[in-house]
C-alpha cells in the first residue's frame, strides 16, 4: 500500500492529515495553540542539551506496535513537545516533516 503513495516533500491541502496525534486531541486543540517557528539549529541545541532520544524512541515503539516504522508528523510533534517542555509553543512541523512517515 505504501509503495503506491506519493511521498514527495510537498505540503499541500491534499496531504494526509492526522488530527488526533499521540495525545488524541483534535485539530481544535492545535488551532488554539500559537506556534512560534523554530530553526533546525535551535532544535538541535535543545536535543543536544537534554538528550531524550531514547525515551522518544520508546514512545514511538508504543504507538507503532507492528514495528513498521510509520509515525505521522502530528504524532512526532506531540511526542517531541511532551519530552521537551521548551518546544511546547514552537512550530516543529516544517522541520520534522522531513523525518516523518506520511
């Protein structure tokens, strides 16, 4: 099934959406939160300063029981914001979309 999906990096209105994410909260929750853009350098500094990647990998395994490696942007956004409080009001989607499954 995944081989038939075009996974080109083009964010448009027809891109698949995951409105619930890891937290199970819908799009109205996300619209209320004002997001401040973040650069890749800022994200790397945050992760380097307080490395919680092991915990993030365990959370990803929790939502990916069949271990097929597919995690949505919204799920990864939620997980990163749960583990790094300083990212809570930052817009991670433009950066993490490169590393997420559709």
